[in-house]
C-alpha cells in the first residue's frame, strides 16, 4: 500500500501556542458555524493510545516502549495512506530516532508533508507549564532543564497512562533544536510572541506554508473567534476536555513577557545555562 505524505505535524514543547493554533484551524474550517473548543477539527495527537489501537486493532496494554514506537510509525503511515486530504496532527514529542544506528525516526517522514513548530519564550513557558501540571516553579525549572524529561513517564514497564503514550521532551533547548535541525521535511517556525503581536501576518504565513486556500477575511474571522478572552470564556462556560485535572483553567493567562517576574535570579540563570543556543537563535536571550 502506497503511503501518501500528507500529514502536517503541529509540533511544540508544551504550553507554546499549539492549542491556540488548532483552535484557529477549527474556526477556519467551521465556515461561519459556531466554534466549540471541545470539538477541535484537527486529527488527534501522535501519542494517542486510542488512535493506535483503533488503526491496528490491537491492545497496547502489555506492549513495551520499543514496540509502541514501531507501532506508532505503522499506524501513522497507515493513516496517511488512507487519507486523500491533509491531516493536522498535534505532537509534543521531540524529533528523535528509535534505533541505535540513528537511522529510523520516531516520526514517519515518509508519511509527512510538512510541520509547523510553535516556540515560546522559556520564561513564559515555565510558569504556564507549572500551572498546567499543578507543580511549583522550582520543580518545573528542573523538569524544563532535564534531558530525560518526558510526559507520561510511567514506571513498571508500562509506557502509557490513561489515553496517551510516553512522550520524550528533553530540555526545551534540545526539543526546539531537534525540530530545527533533524527533519528532512520543511518545518515552519511560529514564535508565540509574533502570534500575539502580529496575528494576521503570522497566521497567514502559516496558512500559505501549509498551502491552504483561505481568504484574508476568513483568516481575520477565525482570529477574532479564537482570541484568548473568547477561548477562556468558552472554557469557563463549558469546560475544556484537554484541561489537566491538576489545574483550574487550561487557558490561564495567554500573555507574553510576564514569566520573568515570577522567576528568581537563580532560576533564570539555570534556564539560560541549559538553553542558551536556542534562546539566542529565536531572540530570547535578552
């Protein structure tokens, strides 16, 4: 069966604008219909347990991590082969290889068309991630700087919890760099700060990169529907299915340049020491 390269990965280190952009895409696709944050019209998440089990008709409960990684590749290759239209798939995994020879990527490049990567200032990511996980700033800085950091890092041989598999993150620097340097397919980077300060221009560039056919009026309408205050209002009224049980709100602040005031000088220096290369690359050093 021929694999079509029609997956567009919506990639990011957590709390960097991924959900905002998926909401925006949903609003675009809604075509004047009421936009609902609990009915996002994208195509799941790479780490989704249910997606793998449904596609391959297997139970993942007793699989080892190495087996899951191989099956994830098979499942997403099959998904791409079965679809004649673009698939927009969220992913938080760093761009890594799954074999000792470093020749087989976790993400199936043969099924991939392009990727959009959302990047945000580390000083703002840390408090947002702390809120999301119900953790304090100090432990979140340690997680942020840990090369072995992962979501769904479950012990006792299991590689998943609830409905998602293990997702290797590593340091923020390593995560961003992995998507910048390693993929063979085109990757478009969107800074959260540009999304906030120049939304129309920034989102339009992403639409053009993905080769989607939407007018300026449609882009502006979708941006209006997905302003932070509108997303937050919907969450307050309806709840949000993707919200962690460890926090009160998923859409917490949606601000930029606020995190530094919540960090100590020692925490700031720790972040800078570990993440200098990519902070400088994306203009976050000062």
